[in-house]
């Protein structure tokens, strides 16, 4: 008969004890928890924000803002038309210099009158600006013979192609969004340099020093000074800004109507598309904007009363 081992413990028929409940999950990185690193709880999507920073546009406000671009395009068209008139003898250099000088004087008078940020010693500022203008134009007058022969050996096809490229660079890098009436950002400076370089290339096609000086002086006034006046008008009055846009549009259309009616039609259609169609297009595509923010975004510090408060 087999003997039973009395030392053998009886088998346990009790069920498995339930595991102890885990502590609640907390969104803390510096605490070791009983959860995997990619764990999220049921409240994870409660902080989800959709299109929180999407700007709602109004149609006529966007139309008004688009005049910044249309004014600059009209300015380029007007300058090209002035060059063509001067190149074919339809405009004299004396008339161009006179119109540029008078226009600059009137524009500076308006700028000086409307600028409230001038220093108290305004007479000193006026003398300084006048001396700088005289020195600049004397320097330009001395460089005129050099500019006239700058591209003497270059073919006209190369000149026209280079001019188009430079004006496209001027259009692309112009400082459209700056509200500063005095300082111009780096892209704006690059745009101005491209326009002046294009003017130098075009001026080198003339045979007389007076034509070169007339076009270059007008280029400086048109591409360096006139944008400052446009900013000033835009910051003062919306009606004045609209009136200036209409005057530039009408001037460009009138000048080019004597050169090429086909270009006038393209220009008018482009302005209508840019001023009225593009704002509607921008507002229409806003419905497809899908921008989400949530707890997965990086924390951004908030500055309150001179102290940094972490925003988690």
C-alpha cells in the first residue's frame, strides 16, 4: 500500500486575488507611473481646438488691402510706359525732369505736412533732406556719362529680358505688409535695388546724357520715394488710398492705350482679377481650413506682470 506524505501541503482551491487598482494617470513627465509612455486617458481630446487661430476675412476689407499690390503693379506699368514714350521721342527729357521735380516737391510737401512723427526741430530735418537730395542728384548727374555707356555692347534682347527679370524681382520682394512709413525691411530694399538696376539697364539705351539723367532721376523718385508716399496715404485715409489706386490705374491705362491696346486689355483683366476675384477666392477657400490644437502642442510661455508663467 502506498504511503501518503503527511508533509505535503493540501492544494489550494481558492481563486486568484484581484490586482490592486492602479493610481490615476497624471500628465507629468517627471513622475514614474504604471502606464506606458504613449498612454492617454479619456480626457485627452477634451482640449482639442479646431481653427482657433483662423482669421475671418471680410470681402471689402480684403479688396481694400489688395490695392497695395495693384498700386505697385500700376507703378511698374507707368514707368515702362514713360520709358517707351521717352525712347521713341513722344516725351521730352525736359518735360520728364520737370514733372518729376514738381511731383517730388508736392509729394514731399504732403508727406511733411501729414507726418506727425517728425522731431520738434523740423527745420533742421528739412535742411538735412534738402542737402541730401541736392547731393544725390549732383552725383547722379556726374555718373550719367558712365551709365550711358554701361551696356553699349549688349544686345537689346538681353536688355529687355534682364529688365523683365528685374521688375519681376521688384514685384516679388516689395515690402507690401510693412506699416512703417520710415524704415523699409530688407526685402523692400532688395525690391528697390532691383527696380533701380532695371532703370539703369533701360537708361543705358539712350544716346544723350539728358535722357539718361531724366529717366534715372524719375526712377529714384518713382521707386524709392513714391512707395513712402503711398504708405503715408494708406495710413491716413482709406478713401485717399482708393483714390490713389484709381488714379494710378487710370494713368497706366491711358499711357499704354497709345502703345498697345492688347496690353491694356490684359492689364485691366489682371487688375480686376487681383482686386475683386482674388479676395473672393481667399474667403471661399477658408472653409477648407483645418487647423487643430491640443495638449500635444508645445507649451508656450505667457508673460504676466513681468514674470514668465508656463502655459501647459
